[in-house]
């Protein structure tokens, strides 16, 4: 029987903690900014005023 990989277990716990911390921060920022719709992307940045990028015109 192999040895348990404690480094992997620790890394997995750290990832979960980081995700929870980011969710908590995003929730706190949403509450602070007062945006009821909560339109944010995965990075926690507001996506309301993002302009779409236009594709170059192939006929030009």
C-alpha cells in the first residue's frame, strides 16, 4: 500500500479556502457597491459596461 500524498491533500484544502475567500470578497464588494443584479464575471469584475469587440471586416 502506498503512502498518502499529504501535499496533494493540503493543496486541495488551500484551493477550497481560496475559492471561499474569493466568493466572500465578491459578495462583500457587491454589497458595498449596492448592485442588486450582481452582474460579475468569474474574476469578480463588473460586466455591465463592457463593450463588445468588433471582428475585422474581411471585405475591406
